[in-house]
């Protein structure tokens, strides 16, 4: 029995984000403002490692004080644009979520000043890093909580290298749910061989942001509706731009409530490290999908040897969608003739969808207004039409003749005869005759 509540939920899901879709698709078509963050100038000159590029993010600067690298993190409320015109009121660090990436080198002495500008106490934990117990950042266990307005100092020497994270160990249900997390990258003191040409860092997270609202709901434990790379959804996520032949590393971290199988097209990669350390070469194996558990990191490496625009995404299909209704009936295969007219008496402009699938959603929502600050579930256009994705999805752009990593090269120009095509004319008749 279709209840009024279910109809309303269905309508909200179908109607949500018409204006946003237009803007997001326009941004995608124009390759609007893809920010390929340049590494810190202090680290540009380091010959022995490639600084990390954090898509849609940046690297935290530091000052040298008597041989110590000093960083300053500010825990504070932030506003993050997940996609064009969808702004979310989060908590994070230094004006962003995830917070800025911290980069240092094995053997460095570091000092981290953490100032609390939140409305409640916090701490900060350096996830996976070897350090003195009193610097571990578990509120009530290894240190007092950092009260609003206070600044605490963490200082220790880096004794390992790899991909790590930082996040609170105070009121975690709220503080993690609303975006308090970031990368902590420790480069090896000796040069890696072979050298990494492109080094990316991507934080996985999921959010519960109810239609028409602006704040994540920290009370939701399972029914998330927004899935992000670095707190962005497709098509607002930066493309990963590389040259043909580049050795590419992607550091993937997960502080969400679900594991995520992250899949790449056109290549296979090797899982080379976890937050526990490097995996010996003999223990690595090729994969096209890496499962990133909750509270863990995975480093994957591959040679970008196939030019093109290759999808890179979570392989849980729900996680490549934006807000979806979880309490609506399944109408796949159900005849809806006459239903629209009846529902429109309650909800003007309602359009029934789902009888033959949901692909029509990407086109229909642009004609229909929906709740403010709510995304359609499918967004973005490619060179051949709608890319029916949202959420955890972006594109690895591999190019033979790349002028700059910092500029989006546009869509791939396929060599003649290398694009799938529609069978027509005499070829179609021959196939029908053969099949028949």
C-alpha cells in the first residue's frame, strides 16, 4: 500500500535539486575550476620525494623554529561546498574539511599547535603514528580535553613513514560525522626507487544530510545519503591528471562508517602500503579494486600506460549516487499509467519514475524545483551525454602530451575507430538475419 508519507518521500527524491543539476552539469562541461593543488614551496625543492596533491584541498604550511617543523591546526566550524550551490555546515580544520594535509619527513622533529574554536571541547589523535603516550590525543585517557579557546601543543619525532590520518578522540560520534579529519603524510628519509611521479591523497567519508537542510545529522549510523571524496561529490571532485607513463600513487583513507571498494578502470594497481607500513614487494598483488576498511588507509600504485578518461569510483552502487530515498516502494516493472495524474492532485508537477529504471532522473529533475541545498542523485555530463553518477566518482585523465598537471586537459580525443558505435543500415540487417 502506497502511503502518503512514501509518496512525499518519493516526490522529494525525484524533485530534489533541479537547479543544482543544471549548474553542476554546466560546471562539468566547462571543466570549471578543477583545482590541482600545488605543493608547498618549501617542499618543491626537495629532490628526494614528490609532494602530495590533495584534490580539492591543500597542504598545511609550517615554520622552522630551532630545527623543529611547527604546524598550526585550528579546529573550527567550516562551510564546505560539496557541489555547486550545495553548501554544508561542517566542523573541520583551518577553514576546510578534510583539514589540510600535513606533510613531513621521517626523522623530522615536529610541533603541532592545536587551537579549539569549536563550541565544545576536542582533542586530536595522530592515527597510526608512533609517538609518546601523552601525545596520542585520547581525551580523558592520555590528556585533558582541549576546551573552547585553548591551544594545546603536541611535539614528537617522526619514527616511520607512510600514509596516516588525524582526527578527534572526543565526542567522536559528532565530530567525525561532521567532518573533522585530515591526512598526515610522512615521506621516507631516503629517496624511493622507482620515484613516484604523481602522489594523490583521497579521504573517503559519508554524510547524512536530510533534504532541504544544511547540517550533517550525527545521529544517523547507517542510512547515509551523501558519499564524498575529500568532501566533494561528482562532478565537483577534481580530476586526477597524469602523463602517460607516470608512476602514480593514490593514498586512500577511510573515516566513514562503511568499508569502500575503490575501483579503477583501464589499469590495475598494486596495494603497496597500509597505515601499518609498507607491504613487501613479494606480498603485493595486482587488483582493479581495493577494499578500504573503516579507520584504515591503503596506498595503491600503478603505471598510467593507457591514455584516456578512466573512471575511478567506489563500487558500491549506492555510493556513486547523491541523496536517495530509502523508504520508497520499488516500482521497477510496475505500470504507472494514470498514477501521475492522481499524485499531481497532491503534489503539483510530480513525475513518476522508476518503472523502467532511474536513468531518466538526470534529465527530469532539471525541469522541476526541489528542496534548497539538495542535490539530484545523478549529476555531470561527459562528451557523450549524462554521466549517471554522483558521490564517490571522478576521472583519471591520462594524456600523452600533457603541458601541466595544474590544468584540466578537457575530454579525451579518441583515435579514429576506437569508440563503440551503433550498428545501423546493412550491418544491422545482416546481424538481424544472422540472429534470426
